């Protein structure tokens, strides 16, 4: 596999600087960085951190935050839109409590604003965010109390940040809510160097919190634990203790057949990576392999989707994650479109044989 391709970030596909262009799975050939061969989780932050637009980040973020500034000079509302905080002392008690019921029908940002957060959608954020995973819209304010409990419950052996540092970052979190499989909404929260995503269940004690980046080794259950850090899944016990349930809820990484290895070798394929861009809006991720744009897969290759090979969706069932070949569009929703643009025209929402409309 050519070294010049093995780190290609597909700048044309993962761009932030030209959101108006709609070229699903359109790669760039200018990347020359190498990356390792083991399956990994590719976060949106790492995908975009080496792009040419990096020099403009501070300006873009400043523009994206203008709506926030005008809504109160970045101060959170404490008026009648704010939810009542918990009344016990310490820890999560001073954080806003999320509604026990999701809106029906779903209303974007309704829950976050009820908790006092200030929110911007994709049009207002202009494709930029303090947390790259939430670039299509985000809210800023103290994190929901149940998320705070989960992040503060992590053992010291799992994270570098102290409970005090975690609590401080949670007071200025970037987050969004999404409809899930439980009565309470799912939340994706970025706080300091940690990101946590809740996956609710119809049985509340089966709710899972996936956290990254946490400490984990190659022999441990989790996602992308090859470099000493990765993602782990936790459940909270009745006493508030966080229990690592990664081995129970994560299926094995897809294995490569002889035919898959031939694809990889013949077409400059990467290692498998877990594409997580849909997590802010849906409880589904996807295993992909990307290829040298000069050596694309044949158009009739059964695994081909754009410039990638598809190795399955990782979908939350309410108890665990399962690996499935296809999902309905509702589990892989399209991005919010700019005015005048057709639906599902932006990356990664192009034609896709593995999504049923």
C-alpha cells in the first residue's frame, strides 16, 4: 500500500471550509501522512485537524459564536427557560436536570434550551464548533446532571483528569440531545479532553455511556485501544459506581477475509476505521475502509460505497451494540441542508446501497 496514501484525510470529503459544495465521498489526493494498520476509531477532530483550514479556525469559531454572544454575551440564561437544578450538595447537584421525557415530536434544541444552554444550528455555526464532532449544531452551557454523574464516576485509572478538572470542564460543556431508545433523550457532550455519549434504553439500568479518550490497552475490550487510549462503555450501578461493560456491549471488530485483504493490497486500502459523524443525531456508527483515489474499487464491487468499502454499521439496540449490514435512513439521518440545496446532498449522505430509504 503506498505510504503517500495511508494517512489521507480525504480533505475534499471532510472539509470545513466549503460547506456549500456537495461532493459525497469525493477524496483529495494531496495527503501524504502515514497511519497504523490496526482497526481504529477515527474521530472528527483528528480527521480535520490537519486540513488547510486550520489557520482559519479561530476566525471561524469567532464567527460561529456571534449568535451566542448576541443572546447574552455568552452568559447562560437563568430565566424561566432553565430547568431546576438538583438540590443535594456537591458533584452533579448544581447541574441542570434533563427532562425525563423526550419531546414528541422531536424538536431540536428544545431540551438544551430548557436547561439554560445557548444553541446554534448548522446555518449559524457555519460548519465550525468548539467540538468538531458537533460542527452541524451545538449548545453551550453546563452539562446535564446525569451526564455529569457518569463522567465524575469514572475511576482515576481510566482518565488523566481529576474529578475536579472534569467537573470544571462540564460547567462549560458543548453538547446536543438526540432522540434515542429510552424515555430520556440521548446526549453527546464534549467537556475538555473528554467526550461522552449516552445510549438510553427502555430499561434505564441498561443505559450505556461511551466515553473517549480513556486509558485502555490492546488486550482490553473497547474501541481503538491500540495506542493506550480509546473508547470504553460504562453503566452506572445503583450506588453510582461506573462499571466497564465494554466486553458486554461491543461486538468484535469486523475481520478481513482473503478477498478483503486483496482489496486492501490492490487498491491502497487503509485499516478499518469507525466513522462516528452521525453520533450527535443517531445511535449508529459505521466501519469503513478508504482507498487510494488513483486505485478505486470497481463500480460493481459489492462492498463499495463511494471511495470506501463498507464493513457494517454498529447500531445500538437498547442493550448492546450489534453489527449489521444495512440500516434504514432514520438510523443514519441526513445532515441539515443549507437553503436551496437538495436533501441528503452533503457528505456523507450521497447515494448509498447500504441504507434503505
